[in-house]
C-alpha cells in the first residue's frame, strides 16, 4: 500500500470478524462519513460507500486474502 491509497476495514462489534474490506485511491483530503445505512468515502470521480449492514458480496470479499 502507498501513501495515495486509503484502506477501510469494517469489523463486527467484537472486532473478531471482518465484514468489509476496501481500498480507495486518495486524490485529496480524506473525507469519511457514516449514516444509518452506509459508510462512505469521498473519492474522485465518484463517491464510494459500504452499505450497513454489509452486503453478502462485501462479506465474501472480506474473506479473500
């Protein structure tokens, strides 16, 4: 990982199980936020988000090395 990337991991309440794992390219000041239904990261050209609860696809990807 380099200085121009952001790595976001979402874990369960116990911190034992990873539920989502994303890497984003950072072009400016990081801006992370959350709401009832998502966690988002402002990226260029589009904003990216992780749905809450994470989707089945997010959970499966989090298990991959």
